[in-house]
């Protein structure tokens, strides 16, 4: 029986593996959140017609609907038509990836938090670059909240995770005195 010989792993691949594995949850959460966001937006765009007034499907009538709208602005439709939002999404995404690659190992809450924020920034950034607007569809009518998407949810979940990480840090002595 011939002896199986595997090729040695190149040094650059080992180095990349170490960089990614040190903050592994960051990458897992980012990929999962951007993936779920892309899948749901593709489903909405292929299932609904973009109409005025917007097409809506009540899941819980009067409370929660799927409503297909587009938003060329930021949260709550601020900065409508601002082309710079796509570049902001790109800059935030690049900065978060650099943080995960260049920083020491983060705690799990930080990895989840930054990962969710990256997933949300990438999800909406992809829409902005590819379509010129963001696809929104989650419509909470009970509280008359603006329609939003899962990328927006990811960003908010990420902020909550980062707040938890901040609150769990041990107090550091103030050395400025």
C-alpha cells in the first residue's frame, strides 16, 4: 500500500489561520449574520412587489407585518440619497476586520458584539453598493416603528453585546491621579 504524503501547509496559511482563530467567534457571528441578512433580503425581493403603497403581509395583524420598502438613507430614513453611506459601511467594516485581526484575543461578548456590528454593516453595505438603497421589511406596527431589516437588528444586538462586555470588565485603577 503506497504511503500517503500530504503537502506541508504554507507558512502564510498557518499565519492566517492563527489570526482568524484567535477571535473565532467574531468571524462566525459576522458570517452568520450577514448570511441570514442576505438570504432574507433576497427572499423579500423575490416574493414581494415593490409598490406604492408598499406590499405588506400581516403576520400578526396590526402588530407585526412583512412590508417591502427601500431606504436610500440611514436609520429612520435619515440622510436620504447620501452616497457617502456606502463608504461609511465600507470603512466601518474594514476597521472592524482590522480590529479583529490586529488586536489581542477579545472576550466572547466583544467578539459577538463586533461580529454582529460587522455583519450588519456588511449586509447594508452590500445593498448600498449593489442597489443604491437598503431593503427593509420588518414592520412593527404596534409601536409605529420605522421598517427595518436583519442587518439593523445585528448592529443593535452587537451594541448590546459590547455594552455587556464593557459592564463586565473589572474596574481599572485610575492612574491619572
